[in-house]
C-alpha cells in the first residue's frame, strides 16, 4: 500500500487543478477521490471488477464497468486533460493499442508501472534463476495478472514507436519519489522500483487502427 | 410504509379520485395531452400510486417507470389482481429506494389498462375507444407522467428509474426534461428498440389480431376477448425475458406430471406448461389492445432519431447524473445497447456510471434477486441523495 500511495502522490502532483481526468482501471476509486479532494478534478473512471465499480458508485464517482482492452471506445477524442493508467498497463492484453487509445482520449497520458529493469529484479533473475517476486511484483509467475511486464527502456521504446513523447518520468523507490527525468533513462531503469510517466502525443502519433466511433455531436 | 399519509399529502386538486381502489387523476379538456403524432388526447386520466412522504421542499420524489405489462403497484399489492408489488427487492422500507426516505411515485403508463387512459377507456360516445385510441410514443408516456408530477407540485424529481421500457422512459425523461431529473437510472434497456425486438413484438401483435375474438379491435363492445391471441403474445414475449441458462436450470427437459411423453400435443414438458400458465394468467389482467398500443410505442422508440440521429445531442448540457445497469445474459436488451447509450452520455459530458451485472437470468434479472445490482443501486442512490442534500437513509 505504501508503494501505491507513493505512486498516487506523484500522479496528484502531475495533474493540474480542475482538470478533466479519466482513471482507467480505477479500482475502488481511491485515486479519483484523492484527485477530486486535492485538485478538484472532474473525474471519471473505468473499472473491470464488479466490487470496484460498486465501491466507486457508492462513493458518488462516475465509473463505467469495462475492460481497457475493449471498452476505451466509450470515450470520445480529446475528452480528458489526463488519462491515468496506474499499474495497469502490465496487465492488459494489448498495451500498445491501449496506450494509443489513451493518447486519443486524453491530451496527456499518465502511466505508472512496476519497472522490471530494477537492479534487484535483474539480480534475482540472474542469480536466483527464477521469476522475481518482490513488493512491486508480489505474485509468482503462474498466478500473476501481469502478463506484459516491461522495463523503463521498453516502455520508452513503445512510446517512441507510437509517436508519443515522454514529457517526464518520476522514479519511485522504497515508497519515495525521486528526481524527475526526461531524457536519461538508464538510472531509472536500474534504480526505480516503479515509475510514473507523463506522456504526450507528438504530431506523428500513431492513431489507433480500431474503428473508433466518433461520438461528438 | 405510509400510504395513508401519502394520500393526505397529495394536493387537493379537482379531478383526483379513486375508483375500485385505483387512485387516479384526470386532466380535463383545458389540459390535453399533446401527442407526438400531432393529435391531442383529452380527457386524460392517469392511474398512479405513491409510497412514503413528500418532503416539505418536495426534494425527495422518485418516479418509478414500469415495464411493458407492469403497473403502478411497485411496492404494494395490486388491488385488482391481489398480486404483490412487482419490485419488492428495490422499492420499500429499507430497500435501495427506501420508502422511509423517499416519496415514490409510480404511474400506470399511457395506453395501459390499470386506471390510465387507454384503448379500453370509454370514449365520449359511450363506447370503448378500441382502435380509435390515438397511437402514442414513449415520449408521450413521459409527457403524461410529467403532467402528473407537475400536478403533485414537484419541480424536480430526485430520481427517475425504470427497467426495460421503464428504462426507456427514464432516458426520455432526462432528454426531454433535463432540469427536472436530478438522477436517472435506466435498467436493462436501450436508447432504441432493436429490429429483433420489433420482430418479437410483431409476432405478439399478429397473434392478437389473428384471434377472431379480437373483432378488429372492437371486442369490448362485442363482449368478447381475444384471450388466445393475447396468451400467445405473452408466451412469445416471455421467452425473450429469460435466458437459455435460466430455462435449462428451471426446466431442462423435465416432463409435466407424467412419466413419459404422450405422443400428442398436450403440455408434455414443464416448460410448455409454464408458458401456458404465463399466457393464461396474463389475459386475466391485461387488455389486448393496450398490448398492441404499448408495443407500438416502444417500436417507435429511437431517442437519437428525435435529435438528428446523434444520441449525444439528446443529452446535451443535461445536468442529471446517470447510473445505467445491464445484465450479461439479457438478450432482449443486451449490454451493448445500454453501452451505446452510456457512450452517448459520456460523449455529451454527462456524469454517467455503467454497471454490467454478471447474471444468467436474462432480461428478468432486474426483477429477481441480484445482490450485485441491489448493492450498486443502493450505493448510487445514497451517493446521489448526499449530493442532493437529502438526509441519510435508515441504517441498512
């Protein structure tokens, strides 16, 4: 939980007052509530689990029950200032398509993810010879929902291939946020347990191939 | 429950009456109902029921819209049939729509046969309307409800909720009267009637009209009833309310009070017997022409069409908060139809939640025990009540 809070703190700091925010995979709505309380955002959520949706609805949050892989077409182009994907990208089936969809929906995409390139993870694999299990990656390989784990560098390459620019990355280690970085990735790739990225579309951004329904009246 | 006090709190208006235990209000010639077809209906009588007490500032009113063959007795026995209220898990003391807290209104739909003007009502010439009753739409149903709500002195409903075609009415309310709906809960419904649903309705209508006792719609004058046709219509429709899983669980291929098949056309199977019973009990309480008219109104329902083909326009600048519910095995109003409406709500900037309840009970799931639905609905209602500044409900 300490990890999750650190990641929420960083996200809250990245979001401006009164912004329109979509939290994809919003769980029980804790982050949305925090953003509404701290930044008075106009918040919306998407969540797959019934329990999560019910918890959100009971908090008065506007949340649609849906799957990031399938249901992002709920949302029209440019509808949000920020679309947040907190510790979810590693669990979706098509991270590239999801990321492109998020960039379509929001002016900025904020992604937090566990960094598989962290030195301890590398060491665990190198010397243990097994898939790493640690506070950021708590489940064993056969039980984890994390089907698309990546490193900081992998994520940066995916962004580049989609025409997305990393505006800022914030490393998190031991529950504390480090100094933001933009260009130099190697340090974060070795030393960040989790990273929060703020990503924007460039002119050459890849638009999703899916036939996104145009909803604007 | 305080139905008596609810009666007392009703404003003493001309035209309020009660006949055969059915509470009604009549709007005279000076207040005709303007129909989508361009025609006017007058006089207009609306049969309705209320539960709970209206707050002094009239802020706690909830309008429940009933489904195709429902009635206004959402939380109390129907005085004509003796059947219990039709939404006991949702409306009542301590329920998600808590009658200790909210003033609940439920009106028999326009064209219905439980006190509201319909084809079985008397025309001025002393004969039942029959097919002379004007064809109306879901928008007209809602316009009639709005007249009732206005007569009750309520400027804004705290919530409009309904399932199936009641959900269509809820969506229509938000589109037609956005300032008068604080919260809107469409359940197991869609913003348009599908070709498949029109097809099933047409089967039902043809069954009714093929019954010789229908007498070109004039059966009431002739003292007959197209009971067989109406029963078949009900049987066909009833299948669409269930799911294959529900039918399998309930009946599978079980035989009805026999060891083996009869090599005849008697009801060998339990499912046949069940459907026949559904058909039979329906004809005792429903008017065949009402069935024709109401299904026609629903066929015509396409909210986007009324707004230049763009559904988001229907909800443009709508301040209501929405919570839409769909049930995974509902093939009468599948989740995809509800999602289309939710997409439009989101595209128009509305505050909209969407809950897809995993259920194998088909369309009828919204009337049955579905704890996930009940919990989510209770959560939404409580959060909306808090936002509206209503006092917290009784402890659940």
